C-alpha cells in the first residue's frame, strides 16, 4: 500500500543499466502493481525555459522513450530541474504527452495553495501542477505521530467555507525528497514505521499517487504561473525569483548561456 513516484534523468538510467541492472526488475514489479510511477522530464536535467522549443521537446521525448523502453510504461508526470518554470512550458509538456508536473509550493501564489492540484493554461493548452511542500519534509528525528498530525492539522485549516471543499473534500499533499533524505529515512526504517502506523490507526490519511487521485477527484484550482524557481536556487541570488534574474546575478553563467545559444543557432542554421 506504500505508493510513491520516482524521478531520474536519462543519464542516471544509462548508468544504472550498466552498474545496477537488478534495480529495474524491482521497479517493474512495483510499476505493474501500481505502487510506483516514474516521472519524466528532460533527458539531461536541462534548464528547460532556456532551451529552444524544439530542443525542449527533444529532451522530454528522449527521456519518455527511454523510460518506456526500460520499464514498459510511458511517464504521465514530470519533475523539472530546480523547479525552474516558465509559462511556455505548458505547451511543451502538453505536446509531449505529459499530464502533470511537480513544482515547489513557494512558486504558487499563497491564495492558490488549497492542497489541490492546479490547472495552468497557455494558448489553449493546459497541464496540472502538483505543489510539493518543503516544510513537511521529514528527517530521522521526526516522530511519526507528529508528522501525521501536522499534515492533518494543515488540511483541516482549510476553511470549510472554502468553495472547493463542497466539490472535493479529498485534498492531496505532495512531498519531494532528495536522494540523501531518502537514504537517511531508509537507514532508520522511517518509511516502515509510517506504513505500520497508518495501517494500525484510522487517520483518514492515505498514500496515493497522482494518477490514482486524478481518477477519483476532478477538482482543480485555476492558476496562472508566469515564471518561478525553487527556493533553494533563489537563495543563491542577490535579488529576483526567476532563472533570468539568476543569469543577471551570475555573469559567468550568463556568458556560458550566451555561448550555448550561439552554438544552437549555428547548428540550426547548418541543419
């Protein structure tokens, strides 16, 4: 009953094929019993808004094809590097068959954080956004009871007069973990403790993946997201909250990006 999503780049899949091929047998088993979903995105973990549309599509299609060939199932969702978002990505993901994307909740306007998926549109196309909540990420010292109660408390804070409640009383909260965080929690058997607690107590809390949730709940919060970037990357900047501000803050990065654009332009002209 323990469900989760797993995100990896094309380079990581290629490495694991050579060094740890046994992992794919385990993953295929979990995918077949709908325990795990694999997320797509860019093959080389690129900063998608800074690429030409044709290159964006190429990166996303490359990773989707690699996942389908390796695991036997095409990804429906995606995770993007640094949660670096731009409104033009709606058209890109929609064209590539991606139905939902995970983004840092800090990018989402506070009045749109209803613990429900968002629907964002651009030029007549749309995709779903599932916010991930950094403040809910557990560590090895986090008590299971406190973790569960904190989530329930946050969900109950949603005013019952909220117009969305009558249409969708079932909320969804997504939490994104890094490799290091997962390793720490596995070593202290935190996930096993969480699963045992949920099975033994009627908490009204259920582990679910987005595809399963989408089948049971159709309510979405309409939202417009022009640009955004993860809070961790924005901390590196002196000002601003977008990738374009980052380039202005870091001259070397901007120079490298301009070089990449020049090479791309030359390649496209040659083609």
